[in-house]
C-alpha cells in the first residue's frame, strides 16, 4: 500500500491524503502507471507554490510516514516511539 499526500509548505500540515492500492489482476507496471497518473491529477488540483505532493511508497498512514521521515513533521522533532500512536499498523 502506498500513500499520496499533499502538505502545506507554510505550516507543514497535511491537507489531503489518499491510499493507493494495487487492484486485483493489475500488473505492477499497470499499478505504477495508474499511480503516476493519479499523482499528476492531484498536482494540478493544488497550488504548487503553497503545497508539495509526496508519495510514500510502502506506507499505510501519515503517522507511519512521519515516523520514517521525521524531517516532514510540522514541529521538526522526531516522533516519540514510546507513545504507541500507530500500534496495530502492520506491513
């Protein structure tokens, strides 16, 4: 599962998220092509100066993405690993 996210540049807040999943019978190549087309459509919906589009490959939630990429956290601090915030999210 992959996650398509749109983040405000000024605040670091995520304003849009969408899960991308491979459909039954869809080849890996078909999935990649469909995902890239979807990302392109999302890019046209949001102001590129005010937002950034991020694709988290192999990520199931924004929380998982932020734990793996703490530089995208709004406060710039690493996630507290003892908080248990995303318990139960498996890969």
